[in-house]
């Protein structure tokens, strides 16, 4: 989710996104303050977990076989998703 700490991630939108069939994980650029912990991904999937944006980013690397890897380097969180 491309958001900021004070925009995006509202509880109604969160509910719709999380109900999406086949959704495995949701990665966020920022912790969304409006909804609290209940409407945010786990901290390991959030690049900037507090209101003070440190400019941390999310990197997505796609491979020719259709798989891809998502990484937040500063917190050493990486997950690879297989092609479907």
C-alpha cells in the first residue's frame, strides 16, 4: 500500500482490501495512524512504522518465471512469492 502516516489505510478501505480473494500479504510504506494496529499490516511488512518518516522503501524484484521477492532491507524482511 502506497500511503503516508496521515493518509490512506482507513478502516473501511482496510476491510475491503483484506477481503480480497487470494491476498497473501499487504506491504505498506507507512503505518496508517487512523486505524491503529487493527487496520495495519504486521510491523515486519511496514517500511516506516512510526509517524516520523525515515524514507525507508520497499523493493520488489520480479523474476522471469513469474515469481517475485519483496524486501524491506532496513529491517531485514524478505519474502518470495511463487508464480501462480
